[in-house]
DNA sequence: GGTTGGAAACTTTTT
DNA sequence: GTTTCCAACC
C-alpha cells in the first residue's frame, strides 16, 4: 500500500494533476493541506527537483506546519522545497535585489505603528488637517491603492478636479517619499516592490521562474490583486500553478482580498482544471448542516455542499444569557465541568468572538477559575512599547536611514533632547540633503543648538560603538550591552511597579528569542532577526501541545480546528458587526460577516455552542441587542436552544456590575424615585477603611478612604505592589481578606 | 524640556 | 470603559 491510497478520488485527482493550472475548491475540513503535501511528495517521486517546488501560505504557522508535514512524509530532499509566506518570500527576494529599485538592502520593515508615525509627519508637512483626514483613513486608502497596484501618480490623475482626492494622492506621494528617505518598506510595499522588481528586471524574473517551476498557493481566496500579479508573474513561464481555496471562507475583503481571484480563475486560465473537495473529515453532520444552512444565504458563491461520513453528533447549543458577565461565566463553567468530568482537556476548547475587546471578560473568569488559557491577538508582543524601543535601537544600528527608529529612541531613556532640538537637526538634514542620523553625527556644526547639542554626542557615540562591535559580539551580547549602557533595564527596575516588572520580563523574552534565532539561523544577522520579528503574527505562537483554553477572534481561527468551539456574542451589532450593518454597502459586508460565521462554525469537530447576551456594555454604554440573524438562519432541528427566563434574576446570581446596571436602568426609568442608592446601600460594602482587600489585577492592599458618590462608592486603596489607586466599588470587585 | 490632567477617540477583522 | 493624545503648567 502506498502513501497515496489514503486519499479519496477527488483528492487523488488533484494530486496527480501536476502540469498546468489547477483550481482546488476545498471546503472546510476537506483535507486540502493533505492534498498539497501529497502533491509535493508525488511530484518528487516523478523526478521533479524539490528545489523547483514552491508553496506559499499567509501565516508563518501554516508555513511551519506544512514544512513539518512535508518533512514527515518525504524526508529526503524536503528541505529544498520553498515553503514560506507571501511576505517572507518577498523579503528574501528583495534583500538580494532591491538595489535595482534604489533602496539599500538593509531596509527596515514598518508595522502599523511606524506607518502612523510617518503619516503624522506627512500630514504636518502637507498641512493636512487630521480632523478631516484621519491618519488611519489615509493609510487605509493608500493600502488599498497598493493592493490594486495604483501608484501615487495614477491616483492623482484619477482624482481629476476632486480636491479631496487630490489631497489624498498628495499624502500618498509624500508618504512613499518618506519611506524611501527612511530606506523602509511597509507590509504592502513588500509585495508591490517585488512585482515592480520583476517588471523592471526581466532577467531576475526569469531566474525565479526557472527556480519555481511548480507553484502552490494556499488560502487562495484571501489573495489580493498584487499578490495575484506576483503569482501570475512567477507562474508565467511554466504555468504550473495550483491554487487552493474556498470562496466561502474569504474573510479579508476589507483588507483588499479580491474574491474575483478565485471566482474568475477559470476566465484567466481557460485551460484550468477545477476540482471540488466536498467531503469533510472534521466535523459532525449537525455542525456541517448548520454551516451549510447559514452560508446558503449568500449569493454569488460557487455552489458546493459539504457532507461527511462522520456521526450525526450532538445538536448545536444556543444559550441566551442576561448579560456579558453571565455569558462568560456560562462558557467558562461549561468548559470547566467538561474537563472535571474527564470528557476533554482544556486544549480541546476554543472561545471565538468578533472583536478583541470581547476577550477581557473571558480572561477574568478564566483567571478566577484558575484555568490556563492562551489569548491570541490583541496587542502583538512585538508591538509593545518596551519591545519596540529595543527594536528601534537595533534598527538604528542596522539601518541609519530609519528616521522613525532614531526619533523613537533618541530621548529614551531621557537624554534631555526635545522637540525644538530635533526640529533644528531636521532642518539641518534637509538643508544639506543628508539623513537625520547623519545630521546628528554633525551636531556640533548645527547652529542654534546651544546646550542641547552636547547631549546628542553620547547618543551617537553609543550607536557608533555598537555598530563597530557588531562584528565582534553576538547579537544577544550586543543587545545586553545596549540595555546596560542605556540604563533601560535599570530605569524599569527603579520604577518597581508590576507594569515595569512585566516590561522587564518581556525584554528577557525578546533576548530569548534573539538567542533562539542565533542558534537556528544559518547566517544570523541583525537584519535577518529584525525581519523575522517584523513578519510574525500572533497566531504563530499557538502551540498544539500545550494544555490551555484558546481565546481568539473568528478571523484568527481560520485554518484551525477544535473539538469544542464556543462562539460568543451572537448578537446583531456585534456579529454581524455594527460597522457591516451601517457601512457603505451593507449587503456585501453582511455576506463577509456570514462567511466569517461559516468559518467559525466549521472550526468545531465535535460540539458547537453559541451564546448571546440580552444586554452588553459596549464602549461604556449598555446595549440591548437582538439575537444575531445567523442564529435565525439555523433550522431549529439542529439547535438545542436554552433561553434564560424573562424577569429579574435572583440577586445572589447577579454579579455586582449587573446589579449596578440594573439599578442604573431603573433609575433612568423612574427619575423621581431614586432607587439606585437604596439598592447600593442595602448591599453595602463588605470592607471599611483600614481593611485589607484583594483586587484581581492589583493584588492585595489596604483601604485608605471610602467616599460616597452619586451612584457608587469610590474607594482609595494602597496596593502593596501597584501603589495607590482610586476605584469604583462596583467595578473594582474588591474582596475583604 | 518634562509632567500632568483632561479631552477625545476608540472597537472590526491583520501580514 | 480604556487608552491615547495634547495643552497647560512646572
């Protein structure tokens, strides 16, 4: 029996079709990665050199998994197969050839933060009122333009006499000029510049066409126009292009993903073979039926219907809770009882939600219950202030033209160099046509700097020293030396707060990652590390072997599977989101939300539980949302619905916050009978001045003062580690010790 | 030049 | 409700 006998007929057909264009429409859980891996193995068996095979994914995690599985299946030679993400592929190409486009090979990669910094400066230079055009808006327009390969000039032409559009085009042009000056690329540029390179230098394109004779693209439904251009260029010579995707799982349209790449693939490649994979190996029939029923409500999709030989399974659970607190409590309680009964481990559970902001309540309940969990998303590790500071130092050492990095750390830790000084340096740099950092080197020559001029010297000396030691020291040693000389760690230690301690831990973690990079990389370089760091996503940190409950957004969950899946916040205005319902074209946006729902449902292997809350705090406001339309789209036969009885819940069961909300509501309803205070006073506070109390986040402390406000008590507490805080009693959830 | 307090924005999703 | 940003003060 060969390794290929485990594939079903369609999968095998896809595996065997190695020459010419191929579109695999792979439903959720239909084993598409299996097909790709076996396809690679098959090609190698047919004598194709692994060196000529390329597989492109979107996340490092997906790339890593594929690499692993290819290694396991074929062993010998598998290392030569190119498995990488779009972005890292482009970076590798650009590091070699970007000189042809007038950039230096030590270019920096700018993340969203850096982009915003640049854009702020652009707006200042062009006198753009950021009240009218927000930086975020300008950046999103620019990003969309890059996705569609529209240059600043083209945008300007298209603007005609529209003043507003012209302004945006100007901002775009200036933004690009700034990036160029900083020798930096943003994420979109990585792809755009690679396409540009190929278009300008046919001989370079040709060398890569020869190298990558067999191309495979995973999650094809999420590609945008430039990415498609990149793939078409690479596959242009041999046309051995295999794309795998599912139009029903296209959830990144908002970010420029072009769904027509998949819908029109057969028009672009008329000789393309199309294979549908509709047998699902992941979920129960009930889960699949539910997914099918929901996605059926979308128009303009490629018709397919998932089926499975798996058992029917349990019905989908739906619980309507009183509020978000109860929702979190219910879900966490459910998980812990299942684990207690020994039916499953923590790692078998995922809680999915629409927005990152919803994660907090789950975190709190999990902490209280003492359940290990992993939060995906939110603030990226590499986006944290202290990490960005250290990286900015490293970037400055690596790429002196990166002004954003230099400016970030020139006064961190405080060196007494302020805005006025920086402006003078900037003017000087502009007048002499040199980079910002080079101007700093000549600080003594700059007029009007006064005393501040002398403060610059120690900084540049430090950077120059580090640069000269780059060859003698390992990167880890260098970074440690840097932290020592700048006193960065010492400053944090002196702060002594929990927050500062956390920052030090994060920096230690960064040092660990640096050391790990130096051990594993073939040729560790500072540029190499910075690039690896720039391209990681939070999802990459998810390890299957660790036993924890996973919390993440529905978007992050794409491509993953869990035996037990909870989808929380199934309410109109939350999911589908308020933005999609009130956007420019609600129909289309609603379809994307529905696809997102489909993605969520199909993550579940054994059981799927949906929850909603009658009332919920959103941005400090209590919202009363109707149950999501997606719930109504599920036929009742698949659903096991449990709604909490109407009417006030028993006070014992209601958390303090809820009690407060309720009292606030009744206060609003009957303004003349001020009931709210009686509710509060009746329950009172279990602690008084001088008592020892515990707070979830701040730990133990002593109550210094209690003031009675209009609606709530304000408590002043001196925490042992977190210092003095003023808290509202109903929110602080202080416990007497 | 640095600190602090209050206003304003933020919450859709990310390589 | 939380975080970020900016202006007014030190």
